[in-house]
C-alpha cells in the first residue's frame, strides 16, 4: 500500500501571510503526523497563534505524546497565554504504523470527510477550537488503513467560501462529483476543492483556505518515500 | 516564480528505520527551510540522533535563529551529549523571502551541486559533521533565487552507492545526463539520482539514501502552495 498526502493552501485575498499553518512531522515510533491549525482572524497575529499551536503539538508528538494529549496541552497553553480571548482550530491526521490506522484529531467546528468507494461520510459532530476554555476535549476518530480510503480535512475558509455572495460551497456535493472521476489523485482533489472555493469567492478568497487530502492506494512499487513542495513567490508574497 | 522542492528517500536494505531524517519548517519571517540530517551508523540509534538534531534545528529556526547559529547549537548539544563519540551530518536549505535567496548550510563531507543552465557547480569544500568536536563551523552558501536554478543535496548513502562492487556513482555525470533532458521536474531528478544509486547497489541499498532537489521556475500561475507526501507501507516498514 501507499499513503499519499496532498495539501493545497491559499492566503486570504491581499494578505501576505496565512493564518493557517500546516506541518508534517515524523512520529518517533513510525509513521507521520500532519498538523493543521487556523488562528483566529487573519494576517500576522493569526499566523503567530497557529504557528505557536503547531509548534507545541509537533514538539509533543515528537516526544511520543499521543495526539489527543498533545491537542489538550496546546489548548491549555493557549488558554493560559490568552485567557480565552484568542482561539485556534486544530486538526491532526496521523498515520500510525503500529496500529495500522489513521488517527484523526479535531478541535474544529468544520467537519471532515471520510470516503470509501461510493460512500462519503461527513464527520460533523460538534467540536470546539483550542483556547476557548479550560478542559477542551478533542474528537478522535481512528480508521484502519486500507486501499481506497480517502480523508478530507480543511480549515473554515473552505466552509465559508461563497457566503459573501450567498452561494456557499457544498463540500459534500463537490466531493461526490470529484470522486466520480477516474480515481483522482489526492493533489487533484485538494486542488479542485480549493479552486471551487476560490471561484465562489470571485478569485478573492475571503479567508485563508487550507485543504488536506489523504488517500490510501494499493500501489505496490518501490520503497521510496517522496515529498514535493511547491511554493509560488511573486513580489513579497508569503504564506 | 515558483520554488519547487522534491525529496526521494530510501532505507538501507533490510532496515526498518532510516537513519536519515528530513523535515520542512516554515520560517517565522516568511519562506521555509528543509532540514536533512544523517545520524552515524543506521537503524534505530542513528534515527534517534538525526531526529534529535533535526528537532533542535527546527525549533531554533522557528524562533527566528539564523541557520548557521542553529547548526552550531545542534552540534554543541550533540557534542555535550555524546562527548564526540557520535556524529551526524546536517544540511539546511532555506528559502529566505526577505533576502530573495536560498541559503545552504552544510556540515557534511558529501558535496552539493548548484546548476544553472549548462553550468554544474560542485560545492565540495571540506566540511565536518556535527558533534565531532567543539566549535564546529558550518559552510554557508547564499544564492539568489532566479528561474532555472537547481540545487541538489544528498546524504552519503548516495556518495557511497556502488562502492561495494567497485562502481561508485558519478553524481556530477549522472546529473549532467539528467539535465540534458527537457527540463526535468525536481521529483524526476531526485527519483532518477536515487534509482541510479540503488541500481549500483544491486537494489539493496548499502546505506540510507536521501536526495533533495530544489528548482526555481518562472511559472506564473495561481498563488496556491502545494505539498504532496508519498509513503509506501508494506508489512511493518518504517522510514
């Protein structure tokens, strides 16, 4: 099998810095974790918050702390620092090679989607962001790694796309039509979801948007790990 | 312009864990850094060392510490911990959007290559790994970001490929023939260099091998950041 992870990420229109931070870290006992945080508001302040949260979580995961405990610790740290005045959403998607599962941790009102073949499940249970109060609990979902599995995670910039002109995005429907295609790559899925959202915002995203897609394939090739990052730089743009 | 980063990474034959650790981190003032470390020997012990070094460096970079200072700090920490008995190579490649440059930091006897058009420069000045003594100095090279620039960085598994059967790889020559092709993608370059090395080792790599390729293109498309990770999982394989 092969686990493929793809990310597409864009800044709020005319903002040089994204409030979303996404990083990938190796787990000390094998596998890796993708950590995605979205700090309240946008621009430099939001970036500092989401970077602080991601850094905290990654540091703990690297020490072998479990995902849920890492999320709680980051929430406590944020609450202590900001007294509940600043919040930050968090998603962790971990490939755990010991248990052969993908562990999804969510402190984010935005739902996640889990797709297998024709079946598209929306995981939309109520979930609160980090830093909103003491004792914030993450929602944790554990899914066996098997070929055909597709997981879609995103920040609220996607959820709110199109609202400005009264045409909010229907993520579930968009996903269904994308999956009708011949086995789309995770990057194609992430790119298409993002493009749909940006289009609904008249190409001027109303918020930072990050889309993460994980796909498990039955590919049985070499044992090479691969990573590609593509970073547009134009003028003084940062993300 | 667009900066594209590609990595291809394989474990030593019959080893479940790579002694090489590679991570990407956002820089607090814009841009990102790729940090690659290769711990002495292979397997679990080497992994712990290279992870410790990468974690130390990434933590410092995230605080805004400059690359050279981060490398020195990691070396001092390793020397203090292991009294010079364990060493670790380090390469940092940073895209600094403020200065518009790529900053290459090297504590690794293995050279790097910088290519522009037909010109292939081998940066092979003597450089010692971290942890070998007090006051280890990194070599730092700063290169303006411009379309056509290609940078190739790797761990010594590539350098030593083929030595077992007396046919060591000629990285410079391999690179020249690859660059003769019609503008190869950085992933194609990394994959081809790795495949060449693995082939010379009779498909049983004698060491962990990591290849990092950075390419600057004049691509003027959307402002979307993209990332793809591909992780083969077969049996209990970890990397």
